[in-house]
C-alpha cells in the first residue's frame, strides 16, 4: 500500500468528522432555538424533524450574533 492512499484515507476521515461536527452544531442550534421561522427553510423533513444544511450554523452565527 502506498503512502498516498493512507494519506487520502486520513484526509477523508477527518473531513467527514468535521462535516458531522458542523452538522451536529447546526441541528443542535436549530433545536435549541425551537426551529423558529427566522432560521429559514430546512433542506428536508425527516420523521417530522427539519434538517438544515451544515453551513447554516455559520450564517445564523453571523446574522443573529448581537
């Protein structure tokens, strides 16, 4: 196995972990704010729960940070 394959796999894992963390922060923030209409439209509804796109966390942070 070449060193390049190991490096690509590690980059993929770290990227997926970072994406999952940002998405979890987005969903937790939406839940904490009670899924208010000011948050915007969710991507989809899964089992009655709205799912927002991961970068929405940063948009909300910029928009609502006083």
